[in-house]
C-alpha cells in the first residue's frame, strides 16, 4: 500500500472514519493485523507515524493556530495483506478551519526515547507492551464501553475519537520550537480494562522536537511533568468520545 499524501484541507477521511464507526462487532482486530506471507504468520501493527516530508512540515506551520486537536479512528476496507487501521489527527484552527493528517503504520522496534514526558516513559512502555501482548480475541473490547441512558438502560458504544485537552495544546505542543516527527503508540491501560464503563485502548502521541532551551523543559506543567532532557515528549491526556462526550 502506498503512503499517500498525508495532509490535505480537502480530504477529511470521512468515509474511512465512518467505516470504523460501522464496522461489525468482533471485526476490528483484523484491521490491526496483516499476513506475513514469508513467515506464514499474522503480524500486529503498533506504531503510526506522520509523513515527515510534507505533513509534519505543514503541522508546524499551523501549530500556533491550533484550537482543538483530536485523534480519529479510521479504517480502509479489510485486506489481510495490509494493515487497514490508521489514525487521523484533526486540527481545528482559530479560524475554524479543519486540517487532517493521516498517520501510517510503521514496522519498527520500540525505540528508547528521552524522558521529557507528559507521562513517564515507564508508563508509556508498560501500556504499549500491554497492546503488543493482548490476545487477539480481546481487541474489540478495548474500544467499547457501557453507558447509561437517562432512563436507566445501558448501551455499548465504540470510541470514535480522542480529544487532546486545551492545557496540553497550549502548554506543551505550542511550546515546542520545531516538531520533527509525530508518532502514535498503541497502548492499553489495564486499570481501565476491567471497568466496563471506560475505554481501555490508550493512544500515546509522541512529538519529536527541537527546543532552543533544552535545560528547562517543564512546559509549565511541573505538577505532572518529570523534569529531564529529551528529544520526544509523550502525551496521553486524552478523552475518548464516546463515552466522555
């Protein structure tokens, strides 16, 4: 599958996002796996990266005008020879224009990053390992939660997108001088796995960055940020919708 241009103001990936929303129950797991014909085995995808030659450059250009940032879930049609799930970053700017950035599946070992993080690297590594090792028959459950209606009945809902909170946009993303890469790491928060009212799939956004002042990278979040040097900051403070919206 070719890596198409990953940023456009016209392509909104609405068909692919709708396919995620309407995919049959117990079918999501197939989209995270592809057949390695050489090994005769299925492989699971974990990381998704934004194209650095154009999309990351465009993201830097609109970074200071970000008003809202969401991670949408999207699917191409099932094809066992390809990974058909992909995330889409949707940026709403101050002029209420929407920009869309596709992240493509990458095959790579878990890298050893620096520790300037919104979530500790240990936490990020643990939830990523949970994703890598979860049984395939449990994957669909990671994206659903039970909700209670106003009249007391419960329903099962599937997450459509994750919202990045305003504080992280203003005090972290906009404070990065130059973003060199954006990667989504798939994770599972096992503390939420046993709670049927929470979404346990936990995406972590990693921003590779250059900062002029690398000796003071607290991003105004000293209460939740470990002070240290590094080249990637990890963001996990996201709200899944539904059920939180």
